[in-house]
C-alpha cells in the first residue's frame, strides 16, 4: 500500500474553486461560455466549478486524451479518445483540466479545439505543477500551484485508483 500524505483539505479545495469561479464569472458576465472538461481527472473539479459560476449561459462538454509509449516526451504520442459533441464555433471556451504537468496534453487539446473555430480557448486548471513543464502553455485560471510530487484524490488517479478520495494527497511512488 503506497504512502498517502494529505496536502489539500476538502474545505481548502472548495475555497480555491470559489476564488477562481468568481474570477471566471467576473470575466464573462452577461456572455455565453463553454466549459470543456478533460476526462477523467477533471470531473469532480468541473462539477464543483460549474455550480459556482454566475455566467449568463453555460454549456458543458468533455474531451479525453491519452498518451501512449513508455516515455511520453512529445505531443505526437497523444491520442484523442473522446471528442466534443457540441458546436463551439464562435464561442468562448474554457478547458477545465485537473493537472497541467508537462503541458503536452493541453497543447494538443488546444490545437485540436482551435480547428472548430472558437472565439477563444482559455485554460482553467485545478493544479499547476511546474516541475516537468516542457510546452509553453498559457494557463488563465489556477486553483493551486505545486512545485513537484505525484498527487491523487479529488479526481486524480494512480493506475485508475484513488479518484474518489475527497481530499488531495501526495503519493510516495
Ligand atoms: P501533461 O501536462 O501532458 O504532462 O499531462 C497532464 C496529465 O497527466 C493530467 O491531466 C493527469 O492526467 C496526469 N498527471 C500529471 N501529474 C499527475 C499527478 O500528480 N497525479 C495524477 N495525474 C497526473
């Protein structure tokens, strides 16, 4: 059994989400917004974030990407497993991610979404992890920043386990 050390409590997660939700709401008052959650890790985050937004009209969709190969060091190793269903042409889009790590997944997903002709694509992440960043990617809304380490809980997994934990833990690999 790996060692799990709590790093962010449920209350703290919700406090950080409230702050980001207020910023997104202020930036998009009276307009339409499309939230695109990145499966599977961002599902709790998107659910909590979306319910705190006060933007006029919000649509929600999901994308799923996965990387293959033992050592993923290129966005060419990323494949799309699930695409969006709704039309985002001319829309303001926010991609809702669990963790931005190397930034390669996000770069791939943003490039993909741009092909549908949205008005703009912004990024909101629960966690911005700086340690292994390879791709230059602009993250517009960040709930928390961590320098390094492997995190699980609140949607984040290790080999599909621990997503259901209500708080975020550091896992000793
Ligand atoms: P990257 O930014 O392309 O390196 O990949 C980001 C994805 O890697 C996230 O959406 C997560 O699915 C996964 N990931 C990166 N760091 C962690 C972590 O600490 N815990 C769980 N998943 C992680």
